[in-house]
C-alpha cells in the first residue's frame, strides 16, 4: 500500500493530537495506554511519530483519539 505525504507529513492531525494531549497533561505513554484500553494496539513511539508527522493515522483511529482526548474529529482534522 502506498502512503502519500501531504506537505511532507503523513497526517494532518498530529499537531492537534499533541496539543490536546498536552492540554490534558497526558504523556505519550498515557495516551497510548488509553488508546489500548479503547481497543487500538499502539505504543508510545507510534504516538511520537504521529505527533511529528511520520506515521499515517488510519480513519478507524481518529474517533478513538477524539474520544480519549475529548475533542471532535473535526477539530483534529481542521481545528474547528
């Protein structure tokens, strides 16, 4: 499967995931653990790669990031 870049990044939500995580005073390990509780197998290094834009974020992960971080999917995607 070919994964494309958008402006040199593999996702557009990484910055907002980081922003929401820091606002909630969560570590990357805390976020990974919460995502695992929700059923997504993800490790701390994957959270780091998402936040710096080197990891693709599949559509099935977005609603769970939204739920765990208490933000909307729309906000994760475009800040609204």
